[in-house]
C-alpha cells in the first residue's frame, strides 16, 4: 500500500491552483471553476477507486468475479472504462470532451441517487469552452496537470481544505458573481464562531452556496468534541438548500470531499419552495446560519402572500429587497424557545422603514434579537458596502432558557480590519476581539454596548449601530495663541529670506 505523501496544506493548494490556472483559456472564472472543481472531484473518486482495485488485486489475485463483487461496497462506484485513468489514455482524441461527458454519466448511473445530476455541465460545449481545438487543449492540460497528483496519498482533510481554497481563489477572480457560490472565509469563520453550535445540533444554511459556511459550523462542534474526548467526532447534522444548480453541485462535492456524506442538500428556491421538510411541515433546526444574497430583487412568487408555512406573519417584505424574507424564513425554521439564527445582512436591514421596519419592530418586541455586529466595508468581492451580523436567539422567548435577557448587544467593529489593495481583511485579532466582546457582553467604550429595550423603543426600533455606540472622536484642542505666535516667527523668517533673495538677484543684475 502506498504510504501517504506528507503534503503540507499550502503545498497542495499551490499545486492544485497551478494546475487549474495553467489550463485556463478565455473562460470566465465564475464558469471555469465548475469545470476545474468537477475535474478535481472526478480525479479524487477515480484515485480512491484505483487504490481499492489495487488492494483487491493483491488480496484476490485473478479472481475477477470476486473483485467485482467487492467493488460494489466501495464509497464511489466507477464503471469499467470510465475512470480518470482510463480517459487519460484517450486525452488526445478529438472528441475527448464527449468522452468525458459519457464517462461521468456512467458514474452517475452506477451510483444512483447519491450522484444523480451531479455531473450536469457539458465538457463538449462550444458555447462555453470555445471551438474544438481550444477546448481540447484546455482539457488535455487538465488531464496532464491533475495526473501528476495521486490524491490517495494525501490526507483527506487537506484535500477538502484545498477544495475550499480553490473556491475562494476562483471567488477572487469572479468579482461580483463570487457571492453566488461562497462567503469570504474570515467572515464565514466569524459567523460560525458567533453562532457557537453545540454537539448534537441540527445545522441549516438555507442559502448554502458551495457549502463552506455549513462545514465551518460543523468544525466548531468538532473542536468542542475534540477538547472533551480527545478524538474528532461529527456529532451534528448538516442541511442546506441552494437555488443555483451548478453551485448546488459544488456544495455536494464539497460535502463528499469532507466526508460529510450524510449531509442533506436540496436544490431549489428556499423562499418560494422550501424543500427541507418533515411530512408537510418545515424542518426545525438548532442553528440556522447564512450569508444570503443582499437585497434580492423580484424574490417573491405569486403565492407568497398565502405562504402555506406562515413564515411572513410579521409582514411581507418589499418585493425589491429580499433581506427580511430570508430572515423571516430563518427565524421560522429555528426551533421555538431554543433555536438560534446567525445571518449576514446589509446595513439597511437595521434601519429601513415601511414593512421592513414593522418586521424589525415585531422581532424586537418578541425579544429575540440578541446581538448586532457592524463589520468593516470592503470585506467582500461582491460589494464594497459595510455589512452587519444579526444574532437572533429564540431561547429568549417566553419559556426559553434566556427569557430574562432583554437587552440587545451592539458592536461597532467597522475599524477592525487589515487594509488591502482591492479588499479589506479580518484577521484573527479582529475576530477574537469581536468574539470576546460578545461572550463577555460588557460595555467597551466606542466599541460595544448592551442597550436596554426602552432605549431602542425610544429610537422607534431603529437598530443603526452608531445610535447606540458612540464612536465620535474629539478633535485635539487647538492652541490659537501658540499658532499665532508660530505664524509671526514664520513671517519674520520669510522676511529675512526675501531680503537675501533680493541681494542675490541684484548681484545677477535682475530686479527683484
């Protein structure tokens, strides 16, 4: 059996990104990522299968029937002739794109519902990948570059992390389209830590993108389990829904690469067709966590006023802004009197009026808004605007464990960042300062404050952070007398210099 190569995370990241980037032609990053990440997953499955075949050959020799029988129990079933290694031998064929499509569909069929619809992109598309010679050149590069890496010799945690790294790198290149498939890792990490998920929890992301936020929330549970038992346990369950098909498939592959085969992901529009249900009711979760699309336009279908799940009983959000539609859905799918919601929102959610103001007022009167954290501008590839995190805690409801907590904890963290050329960054020191403040829930001058409900009511339920956390910096007092004296001295010096200049000009025969 081949010993595991000691790849460091940074090394594998570099190798995989180099392989992906060197093969890229004139394909937009937001599209190209689907092909490269699917290629990586295809190679991963093929390598696992190849290793299993090697083991069985060593054990059973030439007993092909017995080997075939044993292969039925493998994690991924790869039909004969459909593996990466099989197609590598055919990479110079003119119809290599078509051969890849056929192989991937065979793999889908062999694995039934688990992989159904996963390989939905077309490797033989003129419209997306260009004319035949250009397309074939790209695909051959991918075969050559990925063939150099045996993923069976790499620790699986490192492979999963590399997959996430590549998603983030593609996000950097994809600009505004990046928001469709991933959340900047530092923001996602902060959100997962603030949510503080516990062992045994059901965790859901109703706008899950490529699944990174769900995985980070799961990792927070694993850290707690590891501290107590000394071994990594996956004592939690993950659920998600995503509306964009290609992104949904990225999330499925992400789960498999992180050995989260039991995660339940659904493809569809969460607001108009929620699919995470038990019988005829919406599933309820211990934690609902998300970075939904900001101010989504035209989100509401024709039947939204008569939502069968009564998610919008506080009011129908404006059709031009879906922020409170996602918030309403998340609150209603969190368990009553114990569930928690952690969500990234644009600042307008904190103060906009009309129907949004009424929904916000209702949530405050229900005593479920626990914390409001303002983040710096420029953290996202998709927008330069500052954003906030809302923590909504249904354990503050009557009958919940925290029903006596009445204040809302505000943090004004807009200056907590490291400046970059095209983007600002949250480092560990910034994340830790925010976390510590939330955990201690104590006032910190110009940074954090627990605000009583009466003060929020006086402000007409406006949650604009600067109303409650005074960040005003007094200007240094100006000593007018000292400045005037300094100006007098400067005038005298200028007078002397002017005389000297005129003397020099006279000597040169120039009139001053």
